[in-house]
C-alpha cells in the first residue's frame, strides 16, 4: 500500500534474474522448487522457463500468501525503496525498518535484546524471501521483479515512511487524539486492508477525524486524484495509517527498550564518509538520527506483547521452562476433557443413526429437517451436528448406502459402518486419534454448512466440498497458534491479530470468519484450549510443515523463524517429528493418551438416582455402567442417570438384581441409597413375566396325531420346529422353505394367507437395472518429490550447456534474459511472463501473432491487462485500443527505449 517510490521503474524487464537463477547451486534451486511447487509441475525445460514461471503473477501470489508479517514487511520496504528498478543495499532496508542489517552485528551487541531480536527476525525474513525467489541479487543487496512489486502494491501492508512518529513521539501524538480519530484508526486496524475508504457518504466527524490524523502525521489522506493513483495510492478518498501507527492500533504500545538516540546511527562523528545507501537514497530514507525507530519501543518486526508468556502465579510476563511445561500440560489436560465429551457425543450420534439412518437429498448431502430429527434423537444441539457428521464420515465410521433396520429397508441413507463397531470398542486415546486425524485431513469444512450458495439454497451437511480447501485453513490457523509460547494468552480478542501476523495475505482475503470457525472446531476436537495449541496440535502442524519441505536442502530462513521472531517455545513437537512422512494414528495415539485423565474404578452413588464418576471409568466398568444407566453429562466427570428403562436394559443383557447391587456396593465410595435398592428390586420382580418370541412360519392341523408325526420328522429338526399348542407348530424357517422340507418328508402342506385362503408361493428371481458407467474419478497430479526435483534441475543444467554449445547463450538479450525466439525475443511461458511485466510497468513491447490463415504479423502494444485468454492494451502510435488472443502469440520482444 505504499504511496511513494524512491525511484521510478525502468522498462527493460529483469534481464539479470535468469542469470542470477543460473548462478545458484543445485540445492538452492531444489529448495526454490520445493517451496514453490507450482513452478516445478510440469518439470521446466530450461532455467529460462523456470525464471518465467517464477515471474508469473499467479505463482507470485501463491508464494506471497505463505509469507508472515515480518517477511511481507521486509518485501514491501524493499519495494518502496525501488528494488524493482535496481539493487537496493540490504543495510538500507534494515535501516528503514529500524534494525541492524548484516553489517551491524557488532553494533547489535551493544544494543538491547529487543533490537537484536528484530535483527534476527530481519535476517530470517531475508533468507526465506531468497529461498522463495521473491528477492534476488547479491548477498548484500536486494532486487525484486516488477511482477512482485505490482503484487506488493495491492498487498495488505504499509512500509515505514521517513519521518513518521515512532516511540515516545507516537505515544504523545496518540494521547492527543480525539475519540473519533482513535475510532477511525481502530476500525482500519481491524479490517482486512490497512486502507480506510472514506467514500461519498462519510460523515463530517469522520472526515474531521481523518484530517486530524493527517495533521498529526499518523496517517496519509489521499484525494483519489489521477496523480495520487499514478503514484500508487488507491482510487477514491482514503485514509492510510502510517506503519507504526497501524501497529499501535493493532497491538498496543510497544515495550520500551531504553535505547539512546544515537545507538544505531551511521552518521556520528566516527563515520568517515556517507554509506552507499545514504549516497543513493539520501538521508530521508533514515529515521531521523539513527536508531529512532527503536529508541522507545520495539521494531515492527518483533512479536507484539500478546506473544509474551504469562506467569499464571503472578500474572506478569516472562516464565521459565518449568512455567512453559506447566502451561503445556494444563492445555493438554483441558484438551483431554474436551475429547471425552467429543467421544460421548459421537457415541450418541452413532446410536441414533443406527436405529433411524439419515436420508439424503436428491442433490446430495443431508437436509435441515433430517439434522433436526437426528439431533432430537441423539439429544444433541443441531449446531454441533455438521462437525460430528463430517468427522465421522471422514473417519469411515458412517457412509452412504442401502441398509435394512429390521423389516424396514432404507435406500441411499447415511448410517454407521461395521468399522464403527470396531472403533467403539477401542481405547479412548485410539478413538480420539482417529477422529483428530480425520478432521485434520478431511476435504470439507463443517462450518460452511448452512451458508448461502450463489445459485440459491444453502450448503448441506455431508455434501460436495464448497469453497477453498479447508486443510490449508487448518494448517495456517493452528500453525499460528502452535508458534506461540504455550504460556502466552492472547485471548479471543486478539485471535485475528495472531493469525494476521503469521498469514497476513491469506487473512486479508479470507477474513476473520474462517479463523473463528476453525478455532471453534479445533476446541471441540480437543486441539485448542482458548488460544493455546495442545501438544497434539503442535505435532500435526510440525508434520504438515515437514511434509511440505520433505527432502528440500536446508535454507537460511523459515516461516516459523521469521514469523515468531525467535520464539522457540512449542517447537518440541516439531523437533521430535521425523521429517518426510505424514502423521499417522499410531503417531498421535501416545500423545493423546498422555493428555487423557487417568481412568478411575470408583463412583459416587447419590440419592437422586444419579451416579457420579470423578473421571473416565476403566473399560470394564464403563461397559457395565453404560448398560445400567444413561450418561447425562460427560467431561472431566461423568454423570449417569439410573431409571426403570436402564435397569430393564441391564436385566435384558443378562444381569441380575443381586449382581447389580453387588456392582454398586463394590464400586461406590458412598453407601448405596435405599431408594435405588427398592427400584432395582421392583424392576427385577416384574421383569420377564411376559414372554415374546419370533417365528417366521407356523403349521396348524386339526389332527393332533399328524402334528406329532411332523414334530418327529427330519424336517422338524432341519427347520427348528417346536410345539406351542397341541395343533400348532412354529418354525424359524420361511414358509416356502418349510413347505419344501415337509414335502421332501412325504407330507402335503399348502400355504395360506392371513384370511386362511390358499396361496401359491414361488422363488424370487434376481433382476438388476443397467446403468451407464460413471465418470472416471479424477486422479490428482502427484507433487514432485526430491528425486524428481533434482532430476529436473539436472535436466535444466544440461539444456543450458547444450544451448551454450550451440552458441545460443547470448541470443536472448542482456544476461540471457530472452527466450529462444531470436535476439531479445521471448517465446512460450517467457512470452507470457514478459507481457505480465509490461502490463505492470506500462511499457511497450512488440508482439508477433499468427492469424487464422497462418500469416504472421507484428504489433506494437502497451499492455494494460493480461488474462482471460487475451492481451488488452493500446497501440502507442494511434492510441487505439488493441486486443490480441494469447493463443495466437508467437513471441514477444522488447522495443528500443528511445523510441
């Protein structure tokens, strides 16, 4: 969101970028392709092709979406200093941010730990930006390609501005602001973009507040004029807070560092000459006298105060390893309690769906009416069903198909699978691990259920995936929480700022709803407690990060390192996680088992016919009490309710009244109430006085002697025939099977219906409905592995050697930037990349196109936009609009800058 530039852009593209890329080691190229996998699929044919893909807007946008706030701020600062026009000294970027650059390590020793931490963060950010090829050039300088500069112009970041208030000066200016002015700043800070649009309907008080901010030097107010827009400002009247002011509105005042006014100055009496950065950018690129950016507060690169660990005993920041360990254990224990409640709710839902499955909609998924019905049957809240259903489906515990419940047949319904029975009998830690891993990997987002669809209607539960892949959302959100110290307590009010710090570009696009809903789901899964990630969540994040960089050579920077500003808390899971393979249930089970409360074997039987278990019961007792009583509430303690129905259920399962009394007396630490004894005796006395059986067929005959012959025949034993009256027999065989068996023994029975009329039965025949073969499932492309990337790099090196041997190494213009399309020409992907660069810099290029008859023509164009399969721009000589189809472009060439 920078509104000023240190230098103007040139129009020659980036002739040195491919040459810089070619000078990198094979390990560095493999790491770039690992961190930016889109440029490696399919394998690039040459380094020129790789350079072109790295400069495509879509690839650049993907890479920038992975940046943390410090990395994005370093990149934006470099762009504001003109790094897209020429090399910018790295020391100048560091000075602009108020930290020591690579040359200032000696000075950093004399400075505070806060500034040293900022310098470490700066170094890690620069290293990762180089790993992503978002910055390039010599080690002591920074360059960016024009496409990256264009992306930065619309990124949600404001680089520091020379002379803006910082430290004590900022606090003094802030204290003098009116309430409306502070309200405007806070509203902008909470938004997705660091720019506030006033609009035509803005009230006079808002406009006055904006003018007050501009007068105090805390914001820039643009009028939306053509000159301002050309300088990089957004269209329309806007308010753009300064970088330190925006940081103050989001995170509060920075902690004091106690630095002097000249602690980092390069202009003191000891400096014999002006540095190269001063000579090029002038003294206005500095913050007054050196060190002013950190003279009274931390730099913009350091984690805010919400990341500081809190001592639970004193409530003050700062805690040792023991405090961090205690905080982590407390979070794990709370997560274990949430897991017990999760397992209970899943059991209730599976039991309800076992009796009456969920019907599906014609368009797929489950409707609202079915959700309400099963919620009542399972005694659950309707709002929690989407998460439970999606997790059970992802774990393979429920599936859609045809099934029978007794004599009732159901078509295309969601019902428990046979795996659900196996899962229910396993240990709680194993069951929890399967649910957690299913949630982490499932392709649907339960929180989107009920959202409005563009074409009308709402998103159904268990339907097709809608929206961006939720696996990426979970990785970003839980990754940000896992990067915090376990003892840190930012709270719900600062949750958005935590995520924005680690994924600013993604947050500006997605907003706060995915963050809130993902954290809410993680809390129900027992992975997050308030805003603290449990050990299981940290392990999952570490596994995802290890899988994404598996096989890549070690680089100088990492997202966690630059985003966390040196925070090492919570990395135990990451360090213990073996790189390369995905997390499995066997990996998670011991971590989750340690978080669950220890099982207990004693209960408290109360006079109101409830039984309180002060923890999870041992498997044997849990099975007994699940027959004897219903669960009223689950969690750290479980409450059971004994009723006549539950006692009959236990008696039906073979338990006796004496056995029930013995179980209660043996496990209860309190005397069994007399009211419960009376209830057990009363239910047991009335139990079983009426008998109900099943029979599939019967035989009746008025002749008792014939009935006796049938009872003594082989058919009676074969079909399980028994007598219920002198003239009536019943059988467990179907009527047709019984008739055929009796006829084999010489009897002549007939079949009658309910009215006594004789009917003829015949065997059913099989028939199927022919269906056309369905569409073959789409097989996702396999991401290239380390061996594939190394082979691709070797092939690109070989292509470069072949081209050099043929004398084509210099045919592409300066530094070998051009493609194989002639002197200064770009072809293939290089041509598309050059058109994007020309559109971003508004420079003229010549485009060779072929028409439908195969005739080739060359057109001069200043591209305005490239997309949708065409290039739109103007012809400089006539100022007429011109549109060219991309599929007919043969090559692109630069024009003489003097033309």
